[in-house]
C-alpha cells in the first residue's frame, strides 16, 4: 500500500557531507541512493531537489564581502555537483535518472522543462532538479516548494539529520520537545527553523504538505510512503 504516488524529496547539501561537514561523503551518498531506489522500485514517482550547502552557501560569501547575487550563483552551480554525484550513484544501482537544471548546463544536464520532468516521472525515471530556482536570493527549500507544486507532487519530504521539528534545537537543548504535527502558521509564527519562510508560505498558499524526517533512520523514507507517521507533518 502506498499513500503517495509522486513525491518531492529535498536532500540538503549538508546531508551529503557526513561528519566532514564539507564535500560529498561517498558512503553517505550510497546510503541515500539505496533508500531512494527502494522507494522508486515500489513504483513511486520520485523527484529530488538537491541543496549545495556542503560546497557553498550564498550568505557565507556575502558575509565575507562578496556580492550576494554572485555568491548565490556559486551556490546554485554547487548544487549541480551534488546532483551529478547523486545521479551517478542512482544509476549504478540500476535506476534511470535525469538531471534538470534551472541554469543552462547543456553538456551535463537537461534544462528544466516542467512538462518534460513530468513525463520522466510518468516513465518512472527519478528526476533531480539542480541549480535551485535559477534565481539568487532564494534557497533550495523554496525550490522544493516551487517544483513540488509545479509537478503536482503529493507531498514534500524534507530529509534532515534530525527526526522532526522541535520547539528548540535538539542538538543544543536536552529538553527540546518534538512535534508530531504543526500548521504552516505555527511554523512561521514560532520561527521554527524547518524551511525558510518563503518556502513555507508557498506551501501554505498551495496546501502542499511537508514532512520533515531523519533520512538516516532505517527505512524512514519508505515508511512515510506506506503511510506511517514518521517525523513531523506540516499542513493546514
Ligand atoms: N541558491 C540560490 N537560489 C536558489 C537556490 C539556491 O541562490 O533558488 C543558492 C544560495 O546561495 C544557497 C545555495 O544556492 O545558499 C545552496 O543552496 P541551499 O543553501 O539551499 O542548500 P542546502 O542548505 O539545502 O544544502
């Protein structure tokens, strides 16, 4: 039994870096790819938005004095490295994959074309969206919200290293309490650090559900697809 037919998985750059905190950790990549292929093989249509924070984050360049837009473009290009690494890993596991980029990089990926992305999904190819929205001042979380709506995904699954949304940072506070469910407005008004506000409002306006979960918890991705309450659900 599958609760969702088409999902948008958001994989942050940070998730790919493992304990090093920078670059791509191959064993982590393997683990992530394995979970994704397991779900794709159930017949679920999987689209992925990859982040780039393990390589470059726009704001960190800007803090050091770089022009913000230039720094953001570096961030978007960085996501392509992650996308290609993930594509390679998924294809070595035997699953057809397409990368579509919001910034033209024709030699390595297709350009983002919504109808084509949907067609790939219908053919059960995993589609990886690279280069964010193609615009500076946005994030890949907002990209996830945008693409999920565009392709008519049932839900956004945000893969993190934490098992859901807490009232405060669980890494720093032992008494942090996990939420099973939240509304969009609670996330915004309580300033919960799940996704940036732009991403959350876009989801709110289009009633796109979000589940925040720990990708490294065994079979978590699969269990969500099967309808199990894993992580924190954000909805109206
Ligand atoms: N970025 C951007 N526009 C977008 C998406 C991403 O300018 O539509 C840039 C931004 O500088 C961001 C970087 O790309 O910091 C990497 O993306 P993000 O920080 O969202 O990656 P993650 O936190 O998921 O690893």
